[in-house]
């Protein structure tokens, strides 16, 4: 049996995950070193039985053309990149790894937020260029933090931030009745000094943070997104930052990757290349979980 491993970084954190696949299956690796297009995905899955998937979109069209695919094992949490209804219709077994990347994503969220508040990257770049430029930053202590999506990752971010002395509220599809204050999204946007997005899905073609949402935020507010790039209207965000209608933003995910957009030109933005789940320890656990899910789906032992 054959497997396509579409996530281009697979096996780099721990080569044992790739070796386990190669012991059990004939492995086809992503030859492009980036997110696959639908056409590339179709071309690479001509006779494969299963896929260890990254963040590429797996459409109904692709699954219709490749009835040979029996299992899709997402190396990650989000499932919105896969047409789940089509998987059910075509009897494709679908898995993800919801627990493995939680700590890594949460830690990066706090890291880039602190970088943004303290101007660390800007001062690092200046100093390495020979310029001694002391920039005034902001305290995290005392800030009102609004979390959009209080799932596994959102809750872990909240736990990490509590120690900084922040006030935390959240919005989600329902009030979870926990220790944090629930607000509807529009109220949360108006209230928060910092908005961090950890939602798991949204309607196709819609934004979780769009033009109107950004307009509701304080001019002094910061926006962080380590969830999905398509959840944020990047053009609206750029305009708001450029015009001083928002203080700053930190992003790890983008609508199109690799990102080459206009946000790169702004000093009030911290950008990382979709590495929130790439901590070696967390990545190794996530990949092994994805492999085990794959082998389970194919009815193969992994011991």
C-alpha cells in the first residue's frame, strides 16, 4: 500500500515517524516543499491508499477523482481544510491530532504577543544593523484579553496568560460556564485590548475577523492569529494598521502561504512562517499520532 505525506516538514523533528511509515508502506513525499494545490494533490495521489495531510485543501473534486484513497490522517487539529461531507459519502476514514500541538501553539501565541508588545524583533533588527534604538513597548499585565474560540488551544493560552495578571474573556459558539467571562463576539471586540484567535472553523467565504469586526476594536488594540489564515481579512487588517486604527498584529498563519503580502512592510506587525506547531517535541508527538491514526485506519499494526 502507498501513502502520500503531503506535509513538507514531516520527519524533520523526529525521523522515527518517517521510518515507521516506510517500514509499513510505500511512501510518496511532497516534492514541492510547500502547501500543495488541489491539482498537485490529485496528481500525487494517482494510486495511493492513504494520505498524511498537512494544511492543503482536500476538496470533493479531489476525492471524486481519487476513489482509491481510503484514509486521510491530518497532522494537526483543524479539519476545515478537508471536505468532511465528501469523506463520509465516499467512506474515507478521517482522523486528526487534536491534543499533540496544543502546548506548542499556545506557547508561540504568547511568544509573538510579547514580541509585539515589547518591540523585540524591531529592536533586534536595529541593533544588528548597528543602530542603538530604545523603543517604548507595552505591559501585558493589566490588559484585557479576548479569546475567540476557547477550545483546547484557546484554554491553554488562557492558562498561560493568567500568570501575567491579565483579565480574560472569551467568545465561542456557546457559554461554557467556566472561570472566564463569556461575551458575544461584538462585545468582546469592543472590550478587549488584545484579541487572539483560536477558532476551529468558520463559514466558507466568511471571516471571523473582517472589516466590520476590526472597526469595532479599540485603536489601541492588538490582534493575534495562530489559528487559520483565512479567518482574518488581511486587506482590512493592513488598512487598519496603516491608518492607525489598530495598534498592532502578530500572525503565524495566512490566507496564502508562503506569505508575501503587504503586512510585511509594517513595523507594527510580527510575522512568523506558520511554525506554531513546529516545536520539535510537540511536532514529533503530533506526527507519531498521525502515523498511528493512519495505520489504524488501514488495519495495520504499528508496534
